[in-house]
C-alpha cells in the first residue's frame, strides 16, 4: 500500500482527411478507412470512418472525419507506445449485397505512421500523405500513381502527476485497522484521484 505512481495522460486526435488516386471499377462500392491503435498487453483498438460511396469520375475521396481519444498510463506505457505504429487501412465494401451492413469488407491498401515520429515531431502534430501498400486486386484502373491517404495526427501529453496513496485518503493512515466500510472503495478512490 502507499505506492505512489507517476501517471501520464495522452490525448490523441486522428483526422482522416482524404484518399487520392482512387479510381474505382464499380459505382456500387463504398470506401472507408479503418485504423488500429495499440492499447497495451498485445491488444489494439479498431476504429472505422463513415463509408463513402465511390464515384468513378473522381480520384479523390474526402472524409474530413476526426476522432478524439484519451488514455492514461505510467512512463513505461508511454515508452512502450513509442515502439508501436498507427496502422491505416483503406477498405471497400460491395453495396449490392442485400445484407451490405454485415457484408465483409476488402482491404485495398495499408500504411502506417510510427508513434515515435508523431511524438518527436514539432508540437507533436503532423499532417501528411501516407503511401498505401496496395493489395493485388488494385482499385486503380491503369494508374501508375500510388494510392495516398492524407491524415492529421495531434498528440497532447500532460505532465506526470503523483497519484495519492491509500494512506493519504484515510485519516487513520493505516487502513488495515480503521473503520473503513470498504477497503476496495479506497483503492478505487486512489485510482480516481490520480486521474
């Protein structure tokens, strides 16, 4: 008990701006972007943009959709995060299916940006085109231009704060002998005090 831990809060804003050099073969297709964020313990968070109906006369698909996320962890978690990447996938779904909402999507292209490059950039903010590695079944028709996804990322990190220990919250300074109704409630209170 009484262990004081450094907590750091990270706020992340991900904006999917547009995809370029997208010339689809069928107007009965929707495009969307799926991206994955590392969530620790070999797990990841998956997020999807809105689906946009593609048009064969346009090479640019515009989303301008933003996502805001906030996470907390200690210095070790932040250092682990620097070893990871945000993975972006451009995906398509055939809209002719009767059950289109539940139909599987197909991968069109994949690209990534490392957390380290994001955190070490000026102001921890970047806006750039990511070159997507395309699948064998190309979306582009006779196009030598690479498939590009324009994204904007912004990270805000708070300074480490000391979380309070159980003893700091309990007047008797020894929760094992006090009349606390629920010791676990104090542990939860400690966790919330650090937030």
